[in-house]
C-alpha cells in the first residue's frame, strides 16, 4: 500500500487523501520519506524564516477585564497587532484538556469513521471533514486535516457532530461564551459604544463555527505549509493551540513575521475581517499562517465568532457618526464569506473586495 501511494500520480493521491478520507494523517502514517508534489507549495507561499523577528504579541491578564488599563491594553493590541494572548480568561483548564483529548480522539478514528463526515457523506451541511483549505480549488495542498462544525443548536450538534467529541466541543463553546461577550464589550468601548445590548451582541456574535485542526508530522516541512497566509472572515477568533507551536503572525505594515509561542493556560485572540470592517479599519485583522513540522503532531481549535449570514456588515454608525469617512462598503455577510471560500486563501485579498 505504502509503495503504491508514494508512486501515485496527483489524481490518485487526491483520491486517496480527499475522496477516500484518509487525509494527510493517513498519508503521514505511511511513513513517507519525501513530500509528494501535491503538497509542495510555491516559494512565495512558504514562510521565509529569515523574515521572522524576535518579538512577542501582547499577553494580557483579563481577570479584571473592566479595569481601564486592561481595556486599553486589549484595544491597543487590536489596533496595533490584531492578535493577543489572554490568561486568567475564566475557561476551566479541565474543559480545555477534555477538548484537546477529544480532538486527538476524533483524528485517531478509523478512516471509515472519519469519512462519514466528508462533504458527500455528511448527514448535514454544517459538519464537514476535509484536507487542506479548499481541496477542490487548491493547486497545492496544505499539510492539514480538519473537522469544521457550524453551530446551529445544541440539538443539532448532539445529533450530528461526531460522538467521540461532540460533548467536549459543545461544553467548550458554552464555557467560552462569557469570555467572548466580555472581549466584545471591551472592544466596543474602544469604539465609543459603551454597552453591548442584545441587538449588537447578536450582530457581532450571531453565529459560530468551531474547527478541530490536525497537523501531522511532515517529512519535508520546509517545502509546504500547515495553513497558508490568510486573515479570518470572523468578527473575532478564539484559538486554543497545543504546546507544539507553529503559528506565525504578520507584523502590521511590515514584511516581518512573529511566532506566537504557546503560553500555558492562554487562549489566542485575533481580530477578524468583519470587525476590521465594522470598526472602519481601527481594529486590524492580520495575516497569519501555520508551519508544518517534522517532529510532532499538532492540534489547534479555533472558534470563529461571526455575524449571522443574513446580516449586512459595514462600518458601524457610531464610528461613522464621529465624522469618519467610510472605508468599506456595506456587504451581505454571507456574500463576503462566499467570496472568501470560492478560491484558495491569499493573504487579505477578501478585505479588498469591500473597500470603497
């Protein structure tokens, strides 16, 4: 089996990895010594390690999230970095550990079990297991498998999400909700909106998607990428990464990159395109990417906090009323997301789509 897969043509390899549901994990478990051509990224899409600078994104203790200094730190990080890490965030360690364990258990399932969640097999369009970003359009594949779950209701999740992880993922989603509201409350204060009411709460966080990401050990990590450079389409992303590391963030207005090392007990927060648009560019969604590595399997779990698909997003009236010129058009959020997903990821080109 191993020999036949190593020597396959690209269509046969795609069939093994994508259509049959073996994923990158299945390929890695064949102990291949050389990265197949399908996964070799063009030079410009790989991370140039000479551009990595020895700086750190802010790490913020949010145990006193209403403290003016904490509020200022969060808003400054959103404006100047687009990324920050938070500690003392209130999500119990036990829930985080259970989620990590459940993520490993999902990817440890047999191919026959995981393939039940492939697009053509999944019992719902809201749950999908796939390799790379968009395997149907990606010219070179990312070295990543992931399970993507769009949250509709507890009932749907308990019915359709994989049984090996559904309870742990739901518990984590529920326990992070207070944290998400607090962060959005702080970020709105920074825009001159003193209170998060029911209307803007549902507008900012009306829908959620959670991904379980798996980055297997790679034979030639320097030739590929775990996740290509992109910014998220979310309002806010809450990322749980394991102890392995590998996330890199572009330093604002530069060609430099900064590693985001795992900080024990932390969660990583980043501003998404939707909030950059709503804040009229005050808060920044920035490019980030994940490298492959040769030594350890890596997992991460992002929660993408989004507007509802039916919402129209644009600069918030409170920001424009302060006399600013709108930098972005009004756009139906589902149209924005469709534009993002109809092609391979490419930096921040989706935001350009709605610039005035």
